[in-house]
């Protein structure tokens, strides 16, 4: 009988990638989502049935932060993370055969705007503001569950890069339009991770019964924003891109209904615990990650 993985919030960019990878690895998949035909978040009995006896539960649920931070959106962003974490934790508490591992998403945005030094699990300093508070509340809710038979790991995930979603298509469109220069000062740090390495982190933690707690999930080689844009232009064969000043980004954010913090905040984190545990990145540098993503996109275009 195949092992079962529960993917909560499994219909997004990361969830779809994980579903394909776990199916290929021979797992049965149960997806919890507001989208049909998956298990609905309101169906507590089906959630309990899916979680009970599962080999692994992964919670990726949460409303997108790519929006304006008005009161309505902030409430939805917070509640979508807290409520789903509570539902899963309460289901695990009721299990006759609880899953040996529960992995919950968190965010590397929990750390302060860092221009002076990188943040790690041991030496990082938490920031303030709405997005930081989301991360704090999310993790507090997750670790409020004391589950004697279930290991718990919270992944403080950075910007995830892949060919089928996330931020890459947005940045590529900017480059295509000739707007692929630095954004703001260009000195703010960009912490990132290839989606394949994120999947491999999940499998790594799954295989190591000694690992639990908080893990930064990001490449060991963050880059300044100006280097991100240079590498994007290089992989796309563009020699020039107009820069965007801070005031332009703030004005543009209002027009496209997002927050300039998503680009201007310096996210500088390092995956200290993963490295100490012996995890080896398949895509440790941004150059390698972007070349792989671009090659897959080109291949798909040529075979379409």
C-alpha cells in the first residue's frame, strides 16, 4: 500500500510542484483546498480521515501577500494561515495513527530589513510591521500544538523560483519591456530558493528523524537586487534595462495593487541549520537556478 502525503493548500505554485514530485515518487496524495474536487477546509471529517495514517502532512495554505495591505486583505492574509494551521493541528490531535511528521510553511520575512548582515535561525533578529507579525503568529499557532508522536518543522521560506509560477514570470515581463534595471537602490538583498531544492529540503527533513523546529529555506548565496536583475537580463539575452526609483515603485505598487515592501525590503537570510545538518543544494547560485528555469521554459516553448 502506497504511503500518503497530505498537501494542505496544495493547488498553488509550490503545491502543484510537490504533487507531481510525490506522485512520481510513488505516494498517494490527498489535497486540502477550497477548490473542487479536493477536500474542503470545512469538511473536518474528511480532513481527519486524510491525516490519520498519513506518512507526511505539509501545510502550504495562505492567501497571497501580493496585494495592498488594507484591513480586509490583512485580515484574510492572517486568518488564512492561522485558521488552516489550527484545523490541521486539531485533526492530528484526534488521530489514532498520527503522522510522524508535520511540516508547516512560515516566512523568512519574519526577520528585519537587513542591510548589515545575514539573518539565521540562531542569530537572526525579528522585525516589526504587519508581514513580520503574520510570521510570528503563524509559528506561535503551529508550535502551540504539543504532539508526542508527530515531529514538527516550520519552514521560513524565501522567494521560491520556478518556471511555472511565483515571481519569475513577473520579473521576466519587466525585462521584456525594457524595465529590467535595478529597483530602488538595488542594494537590498534578495534571498531566494529554487523550487526543486525546496522539495528536496522536505524530503531531507522527512528522512532525518533528529530534525525538528525552525528552518530557514533559502539559497546559501543571496544576491543584491541589482545582481538579480543583471542575471535575469543575461539569461534572457537583454543588454539593458531601465532602473526603477523608489518613488516609481511606490507609485506603481498603488496602480497594480500590491505593496512596495515586496521589492524594497532587504531579505538577507542564510539556511544555517540545513547546512549544519548536511543538506546539499542542487542550485546553490542564482546563475544556475535562472539558467535551469530559462532552459526549461525554452524547451517547453520549442516543443509546444
